[in-house]
C-alpha cells in the first residue's frame, strides 16, 4: 500500500508510514554508500594499473584495500537485495500451498534470515574480540574486515523488520524474530546424535530454507549454523571467518566491474547500436527479427557478462517488436529467455570467474573455451529458431552502405570486448584489472552520451547491489563447501565413477546427471562453488581436459536458467513481459532441446579429443 493511501488517523497506519519512511531513508543511504564504495574500489584498481604501466611502480596495499572495500560493499549492498529478485528466493513451492498457509512459509523464510543476521552480527563480533594484529600493507587492525559483515548482519535484520512493519505484517515479523532468535540461542546447547555427516544435515536444512522461499545465501548460512548441533566442525566464528575468506579474493572484484560496464553500456545507448548492426546482418532472413535477437545476445554477451541483465534488456527491447511482427507472445518471450543463456558463456562471464575462484583454473583459458561453446550454442539456437518460427512480416534487406554504417556505429561496443578478452588472454592485465578498464571505458561512453549524474549513480547503485548479492552467495557457500570437503564427498564421487568404469564417458554421464539435478534447485553460482571442486578431480583422473570440463559445467548449469522450478531467466522475462511463467516453460522447450544438443556435442568432443 502506498504511503498516500494510509490515513494518519489510524494508529496502525501511522506505524506503517513511519516504518516506510525510515526504510526509504535507510535504503537511500545504503545505496549511496554502496555506490560510493564501488566508485572508490574502481579508483583504487585503476590507480594501481596506472602506477604500474606509466610509472613502473605500484600502489602499496592496493590489492588488500580492494579486497576490504569489496567486503564492505557486500555488507552495504546485501540488505538492499533482501526483498528483490536478487535475494534468489525459490518461491515456487510456497506458492503451491493454500493461501492460508502462505504466511506460515513467510515466517519460516524470515526466520532463516534472522538466524543469518544474528550469526553474522555475533559471530563477527566474536572474531573481532579474538583477532589481533594489524594489516602490514594498510596499517589498520585486521578485525575491521570481519566487522564489516557483522555490521551487515545488523543492517539485514533492521531492513527485514522495517519491511514487515511497513507491509502491515508486524505480527509475522515478530514471530520470525522470536523463532529465529530462539533457534540461534538454542543451537550451542543442543547436541543431536545422527549417523549422517554434517554436510548432509546442512544440505537438508538448506533445502528446507529453499522450500520456504528463504534467500539462498541465508538458507546456506543458517543451515551451517544449525549443523553445529549435529557435529559440524565449524563453530560460529569459523562460519563467519569462512564466509569472509570466501569473498576476500582479488579476482572477485571483477564481478562488480563487469556488472557496472554492462549497466553503463545500456545506459549510454550503445546496446541500441548493437541491435541495429545485428538487424543489418540477419534481419532479412527467415525469422529475421528472432535471429536479430539471437545475434544481439551474442554481441551483448561480450559486454555485460550477465544473463539476467541480457534477459531484462531483451524482454523490454525485443518483446514488443517480436509480437508486432506476428510472433505469439509466449514464443517471443521464450526466444529472448533462451538466447540470454549465452551471456554467462561468451566472455566476459561471471560464471567463469566464479568457477576459476572455486577450482583455480585459468580464467583466460576458460574464456577462450567460452567463445567456442557460446558459438556452438548460438548455432544450435539459430537452427531451432529457423525450424520453429515463420515470421509474418519480413524485414527489408539492408544495403552494403547501411551495413557498414551500422558496423561503424557499433565499434564502441566491440572495443569493450577487445579490452577484456585480449587483455586477459595475452596477459597484459589481470582479470580484475581488465574488468576495471572495461568499466572505465564505459564511463567514457556514458560521458560521450551526455549521461547525467543520476544515470551514473543508478548504474553504480545497481551494479553494487547485484555484486553484493552475488558476493554474499559466494561467501555463504564457503562453509557448505568446507564440510563437503571434510566429509570427502569428492572421494565418494570418484568411487562411484570407478564403479561405472572410470572412463571419460562414465565421468561425463555422472557429472551431467548430478549437475542437471542440482541445477533444478540451486543458483548457478552456488552449484559451481559446491560441485565444481568435487567433480573436477574425477574428470582430470579420467583424462578429460580440465578447461573443457569447466566449460561443460558452466554450459550445463546455464541451461537451468530455462528449467523449472527455479528457471531464473524464465522468471525475469515473465516479470518484464507479464506472460505467465508456466506458458514460458512450455514455449521454451524447442530451444531448451537445442541447447541440450550443444551440451551433448561438447561432451562428445571431450571424449573424442
């Protein structure tokens, strides 16, 4: 309910108005702080690059400062994503329940968030009280870094309470606070004897959180805390320490920079030039507008590195045009969702960055592999579109002059891909530095397009919020990954592959089945972090090239952006176009089959070569 609809004469409404106003001010403040942290982070990395290449020197402490700022950015941005799609809630099961039971699931989901907030706050405080020493490069106490997430936990709790009061759900908010606090207080005093390893218990509790539609990172962290009662070797401070350690990697700084570059590229209007170029190349062919959508997605992949960003862009840009040209609305939306899969495969790819972080594989080699895989997937989608679409209104063939003109206008967008891919592949700059240079490049494009301060701020705020949500997921998956390693799950997978023959074919079949199952309920980032390190050793032992196998992992999991019940890309497009998700899941089947064919070809290639 809007503030203007609330009558000040009603005492209950007064509380809602106050909560809404406080929440709005708090979110504005957090948005400014998170955007500022990203701006400072970008300045630090760019300064380090300039010092090295122009003055043959270095900026002392630049890497550590960047890592600390990244942790602070996550702490500031995480509360902003609490009630948005970035929270990564799997609410399909909760919505299947009778309406009278839905509030119960909301209370349970919020209870997971309360436990997470308390673990971050009090676990962070405990580490701060125990940890000594001073950073040798920054000259400040080491406990500051852990204090950031502790403060972030308090902010998450505050935002949750304000949201529930502002929504008129004070009683539900109070119940979730009581339940979450009771669970948090009881766990240290409970010891449950079970035969299951703690990682299984953590997985089951996290699954309960997902069914209740708790945010995925909160389900992971709360489950790691509950697992203490079942013999987990990670006490509360170690859970927080593992979370902070998981996000304290210089490579991960590339994520907010790539997100910023994609946002600024769209805001500056350069993406429209990509659309015109793609239309001039394939627009006149059969299903020309759909093929233009596909080619634009391929070109935009080299800029954003985010499938969600491409899905939102395509749904708002191409959906009306496709429908206007005679496409059924559900089919048009399905084409947009399926082509958006390419963004996390064709470089720069955030998924490959996460995989490199989890497995120590070469980022440059993964990006090259992504080019080939993305090209193969694009060809399979083009064939599927050609076979399933007969466009009602053909487009005129572009002249050679029009093609050259559109190509020249699209050069600024192509320059971004050159900076990123060539810079990383030839070792000129690190991945993080290439991402920072890409962000700087798009800043200049924004200035050339005469963007205002508000547009720049919106791009920085959005990138910071998205990066915080991804970063929190990476961090909270750390305790789960640790327990999986302690319980030797990787060894169990290796033993199972030996039972199946131990061949490359057996490993690929087993790995794809595992990924196809976990991809149904887990976000791609979480699935990579948890199962990449487990499956990779078995693949290497079977003689499969690790880079090729890493590409297969990403392609497999990206396809799940189109599968129920999670189907993130389907839900993004559904939200923009207002087409029901069930209709999209049905319409996307031909394109999903095409992507599965590309996955099968990649697997066959791994066996033959």
